[in-house]
């Protein structure tokens, strides 16, 4: 790996980049080119109809067309220097068909009538070739066409229209303030994504969507040269389905815990967080090493989101349950036989986990998925019982359902769409409860903030999670910072130890910009919401060399 590439990747907060490296789609373009429109909706409809008509004439019984323009802007800095600025565009067409009861897919960057017609012919030819080894025909859940509709992420400021210099000035201020307050090293990054997606199908849908996502992040490191020690702290930001208004601070709602600032809602003060992070990184160098044992854990949403992602989000993906992802991403302990009993205790009665693609400002929220299905919310775990999975149009018949869950996604026009994780979130508690009140009820515990390193097995059952910040709780009070903390459990044991959940006033989201899955690998963006939650009697280990 080149030093430049290492620096670029090391500043991301690797615990948040779940299962994938930074994907750059397409080719480099100027910012002026990114802001220029391509085809309008009328032209896209005309091009889509070419594909629909040609595929039907060649024998397809179903066709969908995705005309996609994917824009990315990434900015990377370290201390006083800009390391890299990436502006990328990817533009083309993906056509998926069913012929002879079998899927076929083809894609092209030739966005012309002739190029699309040839692509449609190829997709049908591939389906017919595949049908020779198909054992069962594809069964699609019915989906009524929605006609011509438009959906847009409700943004106030298009991040791509904000001058590069303004963004660099922000990152330089983040770095400068971090170093003033104790950081020896700091990397900071901004990630912006705009997906301009047009979907058409033989069901009668013509859907034009404009989707925006943003992720500001940094890593600060404090160094004690005399002791030869260093400690880091990553940003406590969450990627969001918002525009640049997320960074303007105008709507910022700060969340305070017993140790001070622990999070934000609505917008994010990157500079303030960097200052706090630098001070906390210095404090971590003198933190007491944890004594292993059983503790009650009080988990902040910025930490718990990763645990939700790995121990609930992935195990309830139906393709993983069925073994379709075994070669790359593993399978699931939450098998169909457990679901069929309607009594499998995934967690305690406090645990209610929903899947959705409709929660405002989250990464997974769109109007329609990549099969043209209107997005919705549904239960995965209700009162602790496993009640459902995440499924697409060609999967829900396995569950005895007649409507897709609307969680099909492709990360680019040249990728075939398949089941991807929607937002998966823990509902807040119904009773009024804040973090301070929760901690008062803990005799021996640890309060954990932020995502850290983790490990989980291929069935998403046995796991270990670290974090960013750890605070010891004794007799209902925070008594100091801890270090070298990780907790071990299995999914069912862990969620059954859930004892309390704070109310909606503490609810926040965690997110992943780059969740990897599939072969060839694709990435998707997904959020996980929760309030601060207490888990009783969890096994904590010491990850360091010295205990004392």
C-alpha cells in the first residue's frame, strides 16, 4: 500500500466502515461537470421505453430499467495539509429481465437508444442462457405500477454546490483546533454522495429520485512521547441523509451525558467535537485499565448502532438466512425454523426492532427501492420475539407474504440489484427515562460511547465489541474513565439481557456509508437508531496487557 493510500484510509474511523474500503465509482470530473444536468425526466422515459419494448419483443415477461448518475465528492486532510480531493461521476443504464422464468442482467455506459436496445437484447439472451440450469422459475410478488413520480431527499443545501474552499476551511479549522487542544495527529474527511436514479418497469412505474447523503468524520490522536503511548478518538458524528445543512450548526441539538457532550441531532458541530475529542484522547492515556468481569453496560446510540447492525441487521437478511451469502458474508443463526415457531426469544420484552426506509434524514431512506416498491416500515423483533426478515419481490413468497418489503438496492447502474439492509432500529422506551436516571440505577457498570473494533462469527451469533470511550459506574455514579474494554456475548444472550431503554428524547442514529455485501461486492448506506440502552450482567474482558 502506498503511503498516500494508507493516510487516506486510516483517517476514516475504520470501525465505522463496515465490511468495505472506500469505493470510488466512475471517473474523475470537474465540479462544474458534476453540477450540470444530464437527461431530463422526459428523455429518461423515452430511453427507458426503448429498453422495455426491445426486451418484450425478445421474449422477456418482466423488465426493469435503471438509468443512474452517481456523484461522489470526498475530501481528505491531515494536520495542515489537504491529502486528496475526489470528484467522481458514473453514468449508465442497467437492465434486468425475466425470460423463461429466469433472471438476466446487462448494463451499458452507452446511454443512447441504440446502446440501450443492444443492452436489452443482451439481458434477455443472458436470461435464456441461464434458464437452461434454472430449477425453479422466479416468482415475483405483485407490484402495482405507480406511474410517473418524483422523490427527493429533503435537503436545504446541496453539498456539491458549496465551494471546495469552504469545505477545506472547515477541515483545516477542525484540524487546527484539535491540535491546539492536545492532538498530536489529526485526519479529517468529508464524504458526499448524490444518486440520481430513474427507474422504469413493465409494471407501469416511472420513478425519478434524487438522493443525497453526507458524512463528516475525523480521527484525533494524542501522544505521550516520554511514555511511548498514544490514544485516539474518532468523531461521534453519524452519516445522514441530508444536505450541507448538517454542518452549518443552525439546527444543532446537543445531547449531554453524565460526562459531558455525547452526541448531536439535526446538525453536527464538527469543530466542537474535535476539541472535545482531543481532550478525551489525552484523558484516555491516564485511564485505569478495566478489571475483567460481569458488568451492567450502558450503551450510547453511537456505539449501540454497530452492535445492532452486526447482531440484528445482518442476521435478519433473508438471503443470508437462506445461505445465498455464505461464500462471502456468511449465514445466520436466525434460521427459518426459529421464525416459524413464532416464539423464538431473540431478546427481552423490552426489545422492539423495526426495519424501515422511511425515517427522515437516515441513510437508507428513499421513496422507492430499486424494484420500484414504495418504501415502508415493518417489525423484525416484537416484544423480544423474532417475527420477520428483510425480503425483496422474489423472496417474500418464501415467507408466505404477497408484498415486497421494499429493500432492494444496487450501488451503481452497472450492479444488479439485490436484497440490502434497510434502516434497522431499536425503538426507544415508552417510559420517561434519561441517561443520568439510568446510570443512577447501576451499581457496577460501564458507560460506553462510540464505535470501536469488533469481531463476530459467520452466523452473526458470537461476538466481541469495543468502543471509543469507557466510563466506570459505581453505586449509580460515573467515577472515572476506563481503558482496554471490550464485551463478549452471543446475540440471543445479549439481547435478552436488555433491561432498560431511554425514551425518545435520547433517540439518535448511527450509520455506515460503506456496508459491504455480495459477489461482486457492493456497498450500501444504512442507519441504525436507538436511545441509550442498559444491558445487565455482560462479560467484559481486558484487551490490554496491564490490569490495575
